[in-house]
């Protein structure tokens, strides 16, 4: 499978599409950021830097502070592929993120999206 074009896409170009998708369905940017930080270990400043630096998806995931060990619990179909069956590790990470964003947009409960992880209280 040839995916270099997708791998070279910038996170900054994809993030606004995610924001539009979740907001159109009545969900918030904070919820979007929560699932991305859960998956990757980035904090808010790290996400902002990745967007500002226009890092590509390959770099975004290479520099991810800590991929969540429960990411392997993400299952289902995205773009016609079962995410648990994707062999390329980078493509699987990208599709995990897509799947989480879809779940936010569909209105799933955050504890379910985060695979049972407790939902942290919003910062005061």
C-alpha cells in the first residue's frame, strides 16, 4: 500500500477538518483535543506547536510524547478498513485518530471513547 502522500500531510491541515466535523455535530474543540491528547500524549501546548510548525503526520506521531497503551483497544472500521487489522504502524495510528474523532462526532460518551479511562476534570 502506498501512503506517502497521506504521511506527508500536515497535522495543521487536518486539525481544522476535525474541528469542523465535531463542531458540526455539536461537540467541542476541547473534546477533540482530549481524545487526541489521550491517544498521543501531547499536551495543549504540544498540539499548538505541532500545528504552528506544520509538522507532517509522520513527524506528528514520531514525536508523540507517549502513545496511549490502550490505543490497541480501538477497533472498528474507518475508510473501509478495520483499524485493528492495519499492518503499517503509522497508518494504524492515523486511523486510530480518525476513529476517535468519528466517535466524538457521533456523540459517544467520553469514557467509552477513551476506552474506560477516567475523564479528567476541566482545568480551572
